[in-house]
C-alpha cells in the first residue's frame, strides 16, 4: 500500500544519506517527524499519533539505560558502541576516515537507520552521518553531554517518557538513582544459578553470592527467593525479568523439590547438566508461584538469544500451569512472531511487549502489529525502547511511532476501524496499558 511504501521510503532515504528535517538542539519542545516526501494523503499521520500519546506521557516498558557517569562520557563512537549497531559484526570507527567504508557494510541495517536518524535530529545536523561530518557530530554530542542532565532531558522532554521500566542487569533492581523516572524490573535469572557458588548466568550473576548466602537446602533456598522478591517489590520494582534465552532453552518443565535438591551443594562433586536443568525448572516454577501471590508480572525474553529453544511456544506448558501469573512476552518472539499471536490469543495471562522489534525490523513490526491487533485485546500490548542510551531510545520511539502510523493508516483505509479507534489504541499501547499491568 502507499503508506507502507512511504514508510519504507523514508527509512531508505536515511540509510542512503538523504537529509531529514533536523530538530533544533535548543528547541527541545519540538518533536519533528520526517517530511512527507511522497505527498501521499494519509488518514492518520506520525504527528497525530505522537501528539496523542504525549498527552498523558509515554510509559516505556523496557530499557537498560546507562548510569549517569557513563552517560556523561558520551561521544559519537560511544553511542554506537552502546547500541545495537555494535551487534552488526563490524567494528565501530575510531576516526572519520574509516566511517564511509563502515557505512557501506552496515548502513542498510535498521539498527543504524534508526540511530542515525535520531542523531541527525537531536543534534541539528543538516547532513546525515558520513566521514565528512563525523567530527562535527562528535563535537556536538560531547558538548551536549557536558550537561550531566542532558541524557535525562532527552528521555523526559523529547521522548516524553512518564516512566521507564529499567532493567539494570549489572545491578538487578536498580533505579539508576532516579526513582522519579526509572521503575526497575528485577532480574530473576541469577536464582537459576544458585545451586552452589560456581554457577553464573550470562551476566556473571549468582544469587547466593549476590546476597552472601550459603544454602544447600531447596526449601531454605526458595524461602530465600521469596524474601528477596518480596523486598524488591516493596522497594519499588515494577516487574520481574527472565533473560534465560541467552543461557539455555526457555522451556520450563515440571520438576520436583527432590529433583532440584540433587543439584545443590558445595562439595567437590559437580552437579550433572540434567540435575541443573531440574533445579532451574523447579526454581522458575516457584518464581511463577511467588509472582502470582505478590501480583507482580514476569517479563520473559523470547526469540533472539541462543536461538535454539527460544521460540515463544516453548513457554506454553509454563503459561498453562500458572494461570494466575501474568507473563509479558518480549520482542515479538522474533523471528517466531506467530508463536506470540497464538499464545496471546489462547491465554488470558499473556501480555505482548513490542520492545526491540521496531529496531530489529520495522517491516516485521508492521506485519506483526497488523496481526496482533486482529487476535488480541488492545489492552494487552505494551512497548519499550530496549536501549542503553537516550539517543537510541529516541530513535526507537521514532521507529515505533512510524510503525504505529503505518499500521493504523492501513487499518483505517481498509475500514477495519476508524480514526478514533486508532488513536485510542495507540494511546493505550504507548501510555495506559503498562500502567495497568506493571506495579507502579
């Protein structure tokens, strides 16, 4: 359709190095959309949706925002190194003469398109990023970050975030010292590695070491977990978070306390892989019971990770066993998006988080959101930027609103719903739903 061609055209123009209308560095109250280069009449625009969702402030369901000290040291290279562009398999340039060759390799990637668009708008650059203007970008970024509040001003004043669910995996449950903005999630993955002091999750965390414990009894251990999770919720944590898709399969099978006990101990004998799996499955099941009792949702990373065993359908038996637990399935399960659609359709306790997906692939996000709006209630969809820097967060928000405006325009044009429905759904997804599902 014309609207989808327009959206992809705009993204292509950025990737090809065509300038967009920059936003004044000093006029931060303005949130400029890309110009309508194809002169296509739309039933609903980027600006209309952005204005609608900013009325009440956006609730961002997932971020890994860097600590103040790290944000203060930003330059153009650091921004790219702390972004998904660093996942593209090409070293970030350290000087301007390396930039153009680098862009030939990664300039087509959505990660780059989104972030480069953000940098151009935020720092009032007339030209898109290239070797020629790399140093000027660097100068403006460093100058802006001399203000220690700059990274927060982007989030609050430009992105319009009312709250951000912060996943500080380096310090689980931390609000980065800004409780007025960051509403932490508490990573529970380290509990799955507390069978002794040797186990570590992919972030290097172990629950027993983190809390100075020496527990070798499974009942004592699950009581310990309950106490910590309860304290975290009472201390302001808005959710729990599982990232085990980077460690192992996300399938959680039924296991008994006796089977879990077999993995525990501090002697010279190492537990077998089978015993560790039973321990982890039992612990995860127990955490789901705790979450239901404490009425706190569990965010679960699905899709990209280890890949094998991370498709969302691996969670079906867990979700079915824990009907009183709210599961927030993240990233659209990409590339297994159909799994998410099936699970949210079948289970009332499943919520869908679109975080990361518009950065991975705007086209996939458009396809997924079209289908998602047809198979689940509008109050079961949330969005988060899933970024480390404010610059990438603004790019992620811009990408999500482009996806929203494209999908809503096509739905209205097809007569699926009207403009009022579209604006209400957009506002719910970006503002209200997270407040209803998370513990704020």
